[in-house]
């Protein structure tokens, strides 16, 4: 009961609540709650320099070590910053110092959620952001990690330039281990299309579902034949149909690396870029056909004009001859 009360208290901290680190003595002031997961709650907070940060208080102290290690992995994978930068790790004395809860502080990423961004900017941005995501996942997978709980809620689009960043690393798992956190709609185990063993293909299944979710913002429940159901969903959306091949391969776990899925999607995008050229070619043909028709009309017009001219001359000659005779 005490644990439930503590959890309820930690999940509902009021604005202005001060969190003091026991070991580093840094203070953070709660602004508002950003989200809550299985392993803890994340708040927007301000540090002593009035800078905004993201602060996660963990319900399970052991999970902090694992998540901090993941953040360090994400901080620089092949020269890319995939997730928020780690700023501080400490303990907070709760209940007049009788209970210690671990917390860590991250860079606060300002931006827009994946689905709101797509809703505002248009569905054509889905492939652009997914290509970025696949490039980032390739580096993460090569480092031996599966992100795990990959879903739109854990993606944010920052600006200047638009860049997709990963949030909430609580579900990130080393390859070969059981996935720690998952969300059913994006989990291949829920759809009966694979295990919950951490590997690159697990994330790529989620990428395909994120792509589908971009076209179907309201998630739908699983039916009796999940793969056929998802295939039908792809077929029924114009924005998804060109990407059917890579999406189906990802859903069936046929990709061994994120780079292969990225290349297939990129090829579709390039093919889409050629469509206007094809359309232009068609237009050129249309223009040529129209030109020929115009030339034929002009030729017919000139022929008619010549014919009438000859008739007019003949009539004039006949009239002249008739006048002379008479």
C-alpha cells in the first residue's frame, strides 16, 4: 500500500516542486508532467540556470542504470545524436529522507509529435521521416541494441531543420534478450508475426506499423488473419500502396538490416520523383499530337482557301467572259 501511495505521489508532483539530488546537490523544479511509463514518470523541469530539462524519476532503481547506459549509447552512434543527451544522474530523498528514488536528467527536446506533425504537414512527410528513422536505427542495431518500444509517442520532430529524434529509452534492449517494454499495436508478438526477442527485425516491424499509423491515425484492433488485414490496410490507402513491398517485407521479418529497408523505401521515393517526368513526357506527347492536329487543320484550311480561290477566279472569269459575249 505504501508503495502504491508513493507511486501515486511521484506521478502527480505539483508545479514548483523541488527535486534535490543527494550526491551532486543539483536542484530541479517541476513544471509539468510529460509522460508516464512502466519504469517511471517524466517531467518537464527547470534547472538552477532556468534551463528546461526532462527529468525522469524511476519506480525501479535498478532500471536507471540500464537506461543511463542506453542514453550513453544513443548519445553518439556513428556520429549521430539519436536521443536526448544525458545531463545528470542522482537520487532523490522522498518521505522526509526515508525513501530514495533514483532519477536522471536529459536534454529537453522541443518539437512536435510524429502524428501531429504528419497531420499538419501532410502524409507525404511519412516516408521522409521514416527514412531518417531507419538511418538512425541502423547505427543503433549495429551497436547491438533494439529500441523496443518504438511508436509515434516516442518520436519527436525537431525543427531547423526538421529532424526525427527518439524519446523514452526505457524499452531499449540488448539484442538477444526479451523485450522489456512494448505497445501492442507496434509489437509483432501481438500481431502473431514474430517473437518478443530483441533484434533488428523487431524494430523494423514497428517502423512498418508507424508508417501505417501515419495513414491510419486511429489505431485498429487485430483480426483473425493479421497479415492479410494489414495488407488490406496498405492496399486501401493511396499513400501506402507504392510502399507495399518494403512494408510487407518488414511485417514478415524479411529484412536483416535497417539499411535494406531504407534502400527499398528510397527507391520508391526516387520512382515517385520520376513520375512528374513521366507525366511531362506524356504531356510532351500530348503537345506533339495537338501540334500535328493543328498542322493538319491549317493544311485543310489552306486547301479549302485555295479551292474557294480557284472557284472565285473561275466564276470571275466566267462572268467576264459572259459580259464580253453579251
